């Protein structure tokens, strides 16, 4: 794999990791807001989480397109780590959205 492609893949992985981490943090902050019955604040933070996840998904989509074109010869640990962050953050956001709903109903 050439150095330029390797740097691009590393950049994509870091974009996914950073945005996924921001999404996870915002989602957990939303849960804390819901615990104190600040549902407006919780919804705002969940929107922030969704926006961050959207950015991560866009980077992931670019990676998938590159792979479909045969541009990704191998997948290193950094890309696996990025995928793990994305999946975990998406799941956390979805579960926390449901938890916020439950706090509202309480």
C-alpha cells in the first residue's frame, strides 16, 4: 500500500474515532440530563450525538466506497478500532434515546 493511501485511510479512521467518541459522550451527557428531568437539554445533546454520528458514518461510507473499488488492500487494527467505536457509539445513542423516553414516561 502506498504511503499516500495509508495516510488517507489513517485520516478516515481518526475521523470515525473522533466523531464516534463525540457522539458517545454527548449521548451519555443526554442521559445525565434526563436523570435530572432536563429533557430539553437531553434532546439537544441527542441531536448533537446524531450529528456527530452522521459525520462518522460519512467517513465510514467513504471507506466502504474505497474498499469496493479495490483501493483498500488490507485492514489494520486502526480501521478495526474505528469500526468498533462507530458501532458502540451508535448502539449507545440508540439505547440512551430509549432510556430518555423511559425517564419522560416515569
